[in-house]
């Protein structure tokens, strides 16, 4: 009898959880947002003087990272069902990792501004204040109805000419998009590179491909070398892979796309999070971060200028 009662309580709890999540989905669909926006570049302190170098014959490279930070929930079920204290602990763990890894530019997805479901404070600013990053750009694909979140960039080199794009909302109730900004290459002020943080739909390859075409159309017109990073919600191992579409159309390279051991989403054991480089750039290292900071794992890469394209 006790077991039956306990099972009934568990089912009711599951129903409540589903109801909460469905309500939030509806709120997201109702939230107002500009499909194309020029977000503010936020400045948080003194830049890293080591990166303000004179022109050099040696390419110092750029260390980049991508992380889906899951609204600060860690790997728990949903951020709405945890305390603000737990959210702060999870963000502190991310800040510690950023301080240890010292990436120059970080692409974030599911990065919250003040949102009722995750403590009503700006998660990106919180990280910037606790990690070695002086600039941030928030590309909020959802803004309104008590929610503010989307893609973001953190950087210790100045972010310039930002653009935030929200994908066609008719494609999915859960709004996705990307933010792009330009940086000067460390030690090579005449070289500018676009860095992108992008998040594609999780439920449909067709939707992802349509969203990818919006990304491609925007990036083809900017005319700079680029680093595209983010949660693409798909792997390389099928013909209709959206990663392959983006790489092919924008002439980008992935690091060892067929290799095993680079999976970033433990739940399905798939590689969903990517860093892609244009031909003007090359990988000097690439790895998946082991810490459990969200349901995704972060990816870190060291990038250099391609010596065949640049006379350094």
C-alpha cells in the first residue's frame, strides 16, 4: 500500500514538472525580441595587458572555448526547481574553470540575463566579474515575460561590431540564434577575426538546417576570417548533418570530425558542441573539458593564423 502511495506521489510530481516546463515554453514563445539587434558591449575592468602587445613576428594565437551553461542549473533537471544558492554555486564552478583555462574568448549558450527561473540576475556579468574577462556581449534570443537569455561572448580582447540574430521564430517555439563580434588578433592589430556563439534547435534536423542557412547568409557577408563555436545539437556522422552544412557552405574546418573521444553530451554520448575555423586559421590544440558544469561539456581550442595565408 505504501509503495502504491509513493508511486502515485512520484507521478504527481512528474506531472507538475511537465506542467511547469510547458508553461515556460509558452512564455518563451510569447516573449518579445528583436530578430536582429546590435547588443551593447559591456566592459568589466582592466584588459589583460599581456594581450596588448606590439606587432610581433611570432603568432601568440588565440585560445577559445565554447560552453552550453544550461541556465546555471549544472546537470540537474531544470533551473526552476533549484535554489538561487545552487545556481550561484554552479556559476562559481564555471568561473573557476575559466580562471584555470584562461581562454581569450568564450562562446556561451543558454546564458541568462535576469530571469525568474534562475535567480533574477545576469549570469554573464556574474562570470565576467569572477573570471579574467573584461568584455561581454549578450545576444538574447528570448527577452520578455520574465525571461532573458540566449547566446553570449566573454572576452579579454575587445569585442567590436557586435550583431545578435534570432532565427525565424516560425521554425521552433524554443527560440535560438547567434551572436557575432569582431576581435583584433593578439599581436597582429591589422588582422581582424569574427567570433560566433551559436545555438541550434535540439529537436529537428530540418529546423537546424534552416537555422544554419540563416547563420550562413549572415556570415558570408562579413568578409573576415571566422571562428564559429557553439551547441549545434548534431554530430558529424550522417549525410544531412548540420555541422557538415555549415562547414561546407562557409569553408570551415572541424578538428578531427570523425574521431571518437571528443563527445560533449554524455546523455547521448554524442559530439554536439563544436569549434569551426575558416581557412585563414588553424588548430594547434583541441580538447573537451572534463568538469561536469552542465549537461554539456566545454570545448577548448588553441588557434593560430595559418602561415600559408599570413606572412608573420
